[in-house]
C-alpha cells in the first residue's frame, strides 16, 4: 500500500473553505423496524475518489440512494456542494448514478442511451451529438454507438452506463458496485480505467464496493460500513495500517487478532491487538528479536502455498493463532510444505502492532501503542 | 433399449433439425389440415354460386360473390361499422386497462394485487352468453343502468351500437389487462430510477421509458380485442337491436347462401392480416 493522498486530501485537517461535495449529517434510514442506516456523518471532498466499503447489508446502497434522491432519509440531512437537498427529487440533483445492473434503456441504442440525459435537459442537438461522441470515446465505445444494449458484453454495458452518467458532467458520480458483474481480469482493467477517467474528469466519485482490494487500490479515502454505521473513515493506508476497530481489522485485510491471556503475555498488557500478516517475520526460535520488536514463539500448524506468497499459520505458545506471509523468493510449493510442524519465532516491529477498540462506531485511528 | 432404437436415437441426437421435424410434424399436420385446410375450403367456396330457385350450390367458378361484397353498399357499410366498433372497443379497453394494469402491477400491495388479478380473471370462466344476457338485462328499459343513470338525468343507451361497444369492451377487457399487467410488472425499477437520475421528470419518464417498453403489450392486447370484436356475432344479436356486423351477416347467410357467407368472411380475415402486417412493421411483434 502506498501512502499517496491526492492534492485535495489532507490527512484529517480542519475543514477547507470550499464546501464538501457531499455532506451527510446524522442521516438515518429506517425500513419499518430495520435501521438500514443508523446516524451517519460523512464529508466527501470535491474531486475525491471516495469508497464505501462494507459487507452485504451494511447500508452502502441505501446511503448512495439517499445521496441520489431515490430514498428519503427518516432523519438527518443530505448536502450537495453545501446546499441542503434532503427533500429534493433525483431529477433536481446534480448527481448521476451508475447502477449495479447498469439499467440501460433496452429500447434505445448506445448513442441514444448516452444522449438521454442531455435530451431531457434540452441541450441542442449539435452539442448533444458532440458530447455523446466524446463520452463514448472516453470509454472506447465509438464503434458500438448504433448497437442496442442487448448486443453488448457485460464490460461494454458497464462502460455505456459510465458514459451515460459522465456525459452530464455531474458534480458527483455515484457508482454502486459497478464492477461486481465482471470477471476478475476485466475488473482489474476497469479499475484502472475508472481511476483514469475520474482523474481526467475531475469529478467526485462515490464508489460502493464490498471488495476490500478494490477499495484499497482505487480510493483516495475509504469509509468502512458495518450494520448501518461507519466504523472508520481514512486513506487506504490509514484504514489498512491502523484499523480503528476489530471490525475494520477483520474486514480489511486478513484479521490477525490477539486478545485475553495471549495478548497479555505477548504485549505485556491485556487488550485487543492486531498485526498484519505481511509485517511478521518468521525466524529460528534461537534467533533473538530486535530491540524494537515484539516476538512470540509458536509452532507452524499449516502451510498454504499461494503462488507468489506462502501463508504460514502459527499457533503461539502463549495461546492464540497468527498468520504470517512470506514472499516465495526462492522456495517452491514442495519446499514450503516441509515447514509444517516446525517450531519458530515470530517477530514484528512494535509500531506495527495496532491496539483496537472492541466497540464499533469508535473511530480513533491512532489509538495504537507506538 | 434395442439396438435399432438406439441407432435411431443416436441419429436423431446428431441431427437436431430432423429431431425437431419429427417432434412437431404431427401438430403441424393437424394445423395444416384443420386450420389452413378450412381456410382454403372457405376461399374456394366463395367462388361458387347458390342457385336462387333451388338454393343448391352450383359449383361454377365465378367472382360474383366478391363483386357483391365490394359493390353493394350494404356490405360496405356493415364492414365499416364492424371496423369502427372493433377499433372503438380496442381503444376503450386500452384506455381502461392501462391505469388498471399499472395500479395492479406497480401500486397495489401484494395481497390486494392477488385479489385484483382474481377479479380480472374470474369473468373469463363465466360463460359468454351468461355475461351477454346479464348486460341485456342491465341495459333493458327500466334496468340497472336506467336506475343508476336516472338521478343524473341519463338513461340506458338502449340496444344499438353503443350497447355493443360497451358489452364487447367489457367482454374483452381482461385480454388487454393481462399482457399490460405482465409488462408493467416486468418493468425494472432501476430503469425508472435511471431516467429520474438523468434529470427526467415523471411525465418525461413515462413517455420516454414506460410507454415504449409496454407498447408491445398494448399491441398484443389489441390483437385480441380487435380480432375478437371483429368476429363477434352473438353480442350484436343480443344487445345490438337492429345493428348488423360482419359476424351476423355471415352467420345469417351460412344456411341461406354459403358461398356469399364465405366471401363476406374473407373481409375480416383480410382486415386482421392487414392489421398484423401493420403491427409487424412497428417491430412490436419481435418480442412475442
Ligand atoms: N426497500 C427496503 N425495504 C426494507 N428493507 C430494506 C430496503 N432496502 C434495504 N433494506 C435493508 O437495509 C439494509 C441495508 O441494505 P443495503 O442495500 O443498503 O445494503 P448494502 O450494504 O448495499 O448491501 P450489498 O452489499 O448486499 O448491496 C439491509 O438489511 C436491507 O435488508
Ligand atoms: Mg448494495
């Protein structure tokens, strides 16, 4: 993970003078007894690639639909560019949505789909044609303009949906798991393409996903959702390296949790701790750990070969279990298998230990012993 | 399985077209014989004549019947009247069915939706004559319609063309509601949301997205209401008063002058074929 916030994104500095592209304050949405969204506060800066990450049913889509105007909050306010739009209909908001199922109009050609928003807004024909052609070129679909959506592949449909939204030059583009239906290879290609388009157009993207890798690679900042609440907001590096809660540590990346007696023995103080597997060094039990390192002896109980990496599952003498990753620089699958059952010492830099608050909703990213 | 059977099965498996032909040949033969055969006989018999004195059929090839149908103003008027009634019934059914189907599919809660569906379907199981005579009773002098309309200064339209249109619209309404209901139900919510998201107000979404997507269903329904009205001959006898439609002209001629009846019945067949061709050009049949 590289630590590269965009120009507009300071770590967590005081509010800039320009209004946030999107601001939610105390937004709640109840469907009968179900609180799909439970009091969310969020500021999304202009020009930012902002991801909403969370498991299924955590309320991401509902938040997106409230920003777009398809759903009215049962409490709280929604602001776009500093203006309260809580009660405005979707057609009165300067946002556009890329739907999870693309929602292309089946009776219109690709070009007509892209022109739809401009036509509705009575943009003159010449300008409409030009802008639609530009948008189609931006997603590399010039040659498909005359086709019907049914005659396109999944990836092409996805790009039409993107062009149809982008052509309106909205101040905010909402994307609900737009890559969910694509295969892995196309997904990775589209991730790069989306990111490029966002950078060139300078439009604020609000991107919903339940794929942590996608969120980490694409976003300027990530909000991690759980059960209708936000557990943490931060840059990919902050969220990954310094998860605020047990939930974030577990959901983003492999969870390596130590608690109770084991935590007390390893760290000298009881509590809930997390260490990322790639930070852990596996050494011979007789090798001493460095002065700035934590260490714990244990036995390798499982070795999982995964091509570029090998995953070692180690049961600690202190109790508990940690997973450590190692790059397969020299070893092959036959070599790594023989490590099973060996006694080893696990060591990692003290600063890579993250102390977690067990309770959700508490977002203090720097609550780790350093 | 014995080897020859097995060989046959293998051969059929390798030749999907042969398999298909074997599978549908029996129904196709039935269709050709019973359906198209009857049409051919109809067409051929239209070229015969009835002997005016003996009422026997003379098997002499001539086109007198068609000349009569095309030139006699009686037949032209009946044909135009029938066309007008069928068009009016189709229009009325479309206008009534559209909001009803929309309400059933998009507004009503699942429970009342089921009740409404049953309410639409039940009359289809009641006998045709029962329903037609029920309307005869309602429309008759001093009947329910008179009684309801009296406070507003109106009354029953009596027996005539309006009554025929009313009763036919009632009879064929379900055939318009059902395809429309299905179309509205299958209309994805996300398309409506997408239209609003792109700036379209509800009316614009209705015209630009909803209408084009349910148009095939309206056309499918109109094929039913139109052709059923065109061929009707009982309703017009029961509530039509002295009104004549193609159907009862044919029915009354079948025993008296079969060749002429055959010639007359070519008119609705041609109208329907013309209608289907016109509809096909709009592309609405592509998805049927
Ligand atoms: N229209 C609705 N009526 C009732 N409950 C709803 C409705 N829409 C959403 N919910 C509930 O709200 C909660 C959040 O739903 P939401 O669709 O926002 O989740 P999500 O985070 O987008 O999940 P996914 O990743 O599966 O898309 C779920 O428990 C869902 O069942
Ligand atoms: Mg969702």
